[in-house]
């Protein structure tokens, strides 16, 4: 396996067969070696920096009905809320004081957050925090909408493709949702000039290694600036309530592989990874990740924005929470960056 990892390190690519072998390898020594090479290459471009992104969960309303998600429209038990303009500004202010220089406004696909509302809040944040990056994660919208929000001052956009396989896409989404539209949105975002993030869930029901290879090939084509992957975690009130979740080990292997394939990509150790294992996010950092997204939503919102069970809802919005996170990051041999943390070209 050392040869395969070396080849991936040297060339940034492997054949489908080789990838399959590496992804399926459950050996601990392989995992440790992959992590060390991934860490090596990440240090080459970003040193030991970890970038923090303040996540503001603006709405738990969603018009979509993805089978895996706890805020899907037909989830009756989901508690719905929307943050208002002032609440969003307050989150940003708290985050800024805590040293965060990227704000991510994420929410379900909620028509309330139309272009006028979004452009208003984006330009307010842009004026108030000229040294911060503004990231959006609001799902599929029109090209015009993406353009308007970019014009108002947004810098980045996160939209996971979820799976690049047409066949798997249909098994985890209702009929009315279309993979080709999602992919069109991703190319529109890139074209509009956003630093664009995509990604997928690991271990979603019916996913095979071949599907994962399709995801990797899609990412190689799209060349996003950010890649978000995390384990699927079942939510008790969704059709996937009785399914198995994705594992820590497979997620870490994929993170290592992605780092070697995309040396400069901004790669978060996601909340989902931190939710399935206490040490998950730190292990992610040691396997090539260089981003963590502490939640700075109001406490009540954090509880209601339940995409999956047992979501990590530690109080990282407090000075204490962030300083604990900083300590953990530093103990692992990294430093928290105090800049926006844009993609290096
Ligand atoms: N487990 C893990 N991740 C999930 N997401 C949605 N539902 C779940 C779940 N049950 C992810 C999706 C989405 C992101 C915001 O959260 O990939 O893009």
C-alpha cells in the first residue's frame, strides 16, 4: 500500500482499480501512513494553519425532502425557526470578537431568504467586516441569484453534490430533485466567481466504493476550492432511521486521499466527523484537513438545526468554547490562523 500512497503523493492520481484497493484497505498502518503523507502535503501549502469558519444556521425550514436529512420538509418533529437580520448580525459580531474571519450563512432551502433579504444582509456584513470572508450555503438557486449575492459581497458558496451517481442520487432523494440541476448550480457558482465547495456523505445507505470513486472523479472535474465530506449519521425521524451510519475510519481514509489529490483544497474536519467520535475533528486535522467550522448560531437555533442525531452542539460560540478548541488544535501541532483563509492559487 506504501507504493500506492507514494504514487498518489507524486502524481495526484490513481486508476479506479488502485483507488478501490486503497479505499477498501482497513489496515491501521495504511491509515497511519496515509495520514502522515496527507499532513505532509497540507503543510507544504498551508503550513500548520487551521482556518476557523463561524457557522450561522439561519433557517431550519426546507422545501426539499432528502431522505437522509433531519430538516427535510416532511419531518414533522423538526422544530422550525428563522433567524432575523439582527440575530444574524449579532452572531457575526460575537464571532468577530472571538477572532473568526469567515462567516458561513447556512440554511435549508427557504423562500423567505430571497435575494433581496440575502443581498441586504450580505452588504451589511461586507461593510461592517471588510476583512472577513462571507460564505453562503443555501442550496440550489438560479444563476441570477448567485450573481446578485456575489455582487452584494459574498465570496464563497458551499453546495455538496451529495453523490455523483445518478442511480444513488435517486435512492436518497425524492423524484423531484435532480442531480443534473445540482451539478449545473455548481458550475454556475464557479462561473460566477465564487470559491466553491462541494462534497458528499460517507456511508450513506446503498453507497458502494464505486459510487465513492464516481464522487472523486466528479470532484476532479469540478476542481472546487473546498471539499466537505462527513459520515452519514442516521436521524431517528427520517426514512433512513434504521440504516447504518458512515464510519470514522472510512471518512479519514477518504480525507487523506482527497488531500493527496487536491493539495491546495480547503478541507474541513466536519461537525459530523466530530459528532461520531470525540476526537474526530482532531483526527481529521491530522489526516490533511485544515478547516474547522465552529457553530456560532444562537443556542436555541443550534438545537433545532438537527440534520442528524447527536449533533455536536458544544458551546463553541462562547469565548470559552473557542479557546478550548484553540487549545485542542494547538495541542495537535497546529495553529489557528487569524486571517480569512482563502484558497491559495
Ligand atoms: N448525516 C450526515 N450529514 C448530513 N447532511 C444532511 N443530512 C445528514 C445526515 N443525516 C449533510 C448533507 C448536507 C450538509 C449540510 O449536511 O451532505 O449537504
